[in-house]
């Protein structure tokens, strides 16, 4: 599962339809068993065309609510090339 999660979008199936970058990062960290640098991960993920920012933020959070995102399977299939989904 570790290797497959780097080049297939299986991690998005483990998340809710709307997720935060932190939730995505946490999922990758658990699967890969490594700690990932926050800034680099955020920059790389936001640059992906298939991770779409929504005009929504988390609800019911006492601190500053985070931006929500969704995974676009259609965009992923259009832009997919034989390479790593995420480089860590």
C-alpha cells in the first residue's frame, strides 16, 4: 500500500469527499510511516490540478477553520501521466 499510494490516488478514497490539506497529509504520514514537511507538502498538493479548493471552510472548529478541498477524479484522469502522484 505504501508504494501504491505514491502513484495511485488511493489515499483520496480513505478521506471524506471534502478534506483539509492537513487531513491529507496525516493520511500520507500514516500510510508511509514518515513525517512530512508541512510547507513542502502543502505547496506540492495545492499545485496539483486534481486537488480543488472549495469556497468552504471547516465548521465547528474552535480555532481558525481550514480551507476545504476535494479530489477531482475526472481532472486526475485527464492530467495523469506515468509518474508519482506525490513526491515526498
